[in-house]
């Protein structure tokens, strides 16, 4: 089934606006901050050594994890992963990078929510936040901002 000329024009217009929103996001202070800290992490040799050590520890733990708590090295491997994670988190640059990454994630989530709610308030938008914010009005789609029709 082919699209009509109007549908093609609407889709092209929609994609053009999507690229414009993407460009606006790429030009945002959040992305600039994220890029600055990402580059700092990538260029720091001590951090890169810690990243490699963490990746090795994580891989060892994942091998143990297949068998769960019954694997004889499970707890020791988990302890090593946690130690390596703490060493990574001890770097101020890594903490700032993670904070910038979180701000980018939040920005993208808010943009996605705005777009989804413009279509329908019942559209669900995935989030990387394992603990989503409590809904203030009880609606499944309410962000707690008081702007959805269920809050009014």
C-alpha cells in the first residue's frame, strides 16, 4: 500500500521537525556538558585503567552469576565488582560525567513525554529511572506536574 502525496508530505514535514528538535537538543547546554565530561573521562589514563579493571571484574562476576549464589566465587566476585565500581566513582570526573549523563537522560525523557502527551495522554514513555516519580493525581501517565487532564 503506497502513501498518498499528502501523507508523504506530512511524514517529510514530521521528520524535518524531528531533526530540528534533535539539532536543538544537540546544541543544548546539557549535551555540551555531557560531551565535555565524556571527553575528560576518555582522555584520563587513570580512569581508563579503572574502566578496564571494572569491565574485567564485571565479566568475571557475570560468569559466576550464571550459577547464582551457589557458585563458590559468587560473593568474592561481587565484592571485587563493587570495589572496582567504588574506585571508578572516586574520580570527580566520572561523577560529573554520570551527573551530565543523567541530565541528558532526563531531558530526553521530558521531550519524549511532551511528544507522547501531545498525541495522547495514555501513551507510555520508557524511562531509565528505576524509581519513577510518584504520580500526584493517580493517573498512569501523570508526571506530577499538574498539567495532565486527570490532575485538573
